[in-house]
C-alpha cells in the first residue's frame, strides 16, 4: 500500500495531501494547530490565509491567471475552494478566508485516504518505504526547523513579510469614500478613499516618521518586493506611493467625474461584506501608530480596525542546491519539499508546487519515476526557477512571464507586450493540456 506523510496543513500541504490521496496513497497529514500556533496564524482550520485574501488576477492572459488555469487542469482542491469562497474583487480572485479554510478542511477530513494528526512533528519521518512531503511553510516551528537544518546541513535563507490591516465596513465614511473599479473593470467592487495633493504629502510624511517595530539586532531587514511595507515604500520618495498602491489613474469619482491626486483602495474581505482590507498597505508600524496614521485617510477617520498590520520573518531553503525539478531532495529522493519553504512567493505558487509534490509523492511511494511539468508551462517555469537558479543569489519569486521561454517574434513587425504574453499563455495552456492527457 502506498503511504505518504505530509507535514504542514497550509496551502501547499493540503494540495499535496489531496493529490496523493486522489491517486490512491494513504496519507498522514500533520498539522500542529490548534495545539501550537506560529506568530502569524490565528485560526485552527487548514489552508489558513495569513496575509491578503486575494489570489491575484483571475485573467488567464496574466501570469497568475495562467497558473490558476493550469492548477484547475491538474484537479486543484484549492481552486475549487476559491470558487466556493470568492468575493467581489474585479478581475482578481479574492476569497472569504473563513469559507475558504472551512471548504478545504471539510474536504480533507472527508477523504478516506487522509488521516489528520493535530500535533507538532519535531522530526522528519524516516524508514524504509516512507515518502515525506515537507510543506511547513515560511513559519516552520523551531523544533522542526532544526530537523530540516540537520537534513540540509545549512542555515535557512529569509526575508520579512508584512500584513495589511482590515477595517469594519460600517466604520467607513461614504460621504467621502466611493465605490468604483479601476477603468470600470468589474462591478464597483472596490471602495476608494480619495486624497488631494496636500493631504497626500502630509500622509506620506506621517508614514515616514511613524514609529516602527524593530527587527532583532542580529538580523538584516530583507523585504520581498511584492510585500514591501507601505512606510518603506514611502521612504523611497514622496511621490512613490502615488505611482504605486495609491495611483489614482482609472478611478474617477462618480460624484465629480474627476480623478483625485491619490487614492487608497479597500477590497472586500468576506462574503457578507462586513470587512475590508486596505490594499497594498502591509505595514510594520506599531499598533498605536497604525491607528493614528491610517485614520488620516479620508473616509477612514473613524475606522474600526478588526485586524492591524503585522510583520513576520519568512524562511526558505536554498532549493537550487537541494532540490531536483521533481521537488525531490537530490540526496534523499524519498523526501520532497513544497510551498513557500522552497522559495516560491505567493498563495497560488505555494499551492501549485504542492500539487506537483503530491503527484510525485504518490508516484515515488508506488515505486514509479517522479515527473516535472514542461518548462513551457507556468508551473514548469516556476519549478525551474526554484530548482535551477543561481545558488548564490537565490531569491523568492512570484509567477511571471519572465520565467517562461520567450515566444518567437513575428516576422516583419515588433510584437506588443500584450501580444507576447497572450501567445505565451496559449502556448502554456496547450503544453499543460498535452502533459495532462499523457498522464504526466
């Protein structure tokens, strides 16, 4: 009988357990919650979304949308959960965190091939016939991290991640804030708080001078560009935010027909629309400073914060040194890694590597050869980055078209970026279809 152990009940771990179980493996899934929590996790359910509730663009012509399409073709449990839990977010796929987690938890619990053990695993399972997927995420417990450290023989790499605050919808001032989607895309899914020039520059000054949480004396402040704290961005220049998360382009106030100097957007957090998160406003400011500074935003003067922003350290292994393109350890092919601990960054990226690890765990447990997706696919490009990057300069990576081989140029004219990406996306989908049809 095929037996697989999956360590970690996050996005990658749940996908790995599901994929292996659907291929007939008997899976033991270890999740330390609710017995023990990391510094960022709060809920006891599986597949808890810690940072944003957005899975980014759902447009298959974008890199995140392409990866989602590939995941659906591979039978992703989390894509089913996202569909059941989705909330309005324009062209993005955003979800109600609680509904999303409940869906995944219920599906995993109902699968006869999966046994969940709610306890902390402190050592990596070993023994003849044991196949293990390590998907403990960037917030791996200290004891299990030490076990991984002994296995790989080196310290972890790391970066800092930050979380944006969530406000009570009833506390938003709609005498100032207005509903609209950028360029009219979507059904006015976002709440927008406009700023004039004077207010904007005063807000930037407050961000830059706000009291911030300090890192430990022996740690460097290394941030992932996709989750840069808002005050760090503000410190790069007084106009940076107006060209970034606060850009007003495409957001006309329906009451005036004009664009403000800058705009803060709020995205629906749950299905009942009682909570909204401040888009792009991840922060490391102290709690009192967050309340003070964010209430300077027009429309949020009386905001009730249901969750304040926070910062935590994310760790990952040097995957190009240790992993093959099948996500197996080069020295220990009975051990696979998946999720953010491998150096992918983002919810869907983590889940996608979990799918591959689960498929391969079942194959290895059956004595078959593990596989790697075609490099023309989004998943294949992501895995290639994780396992084939420069070991001395390895950094976390979101899915993007730069990970895919370039498309051939059309003779006689230059191609627009949008054309190249559309061609790359179609090519990737066809490659994934062929891979799936061939049975991996």
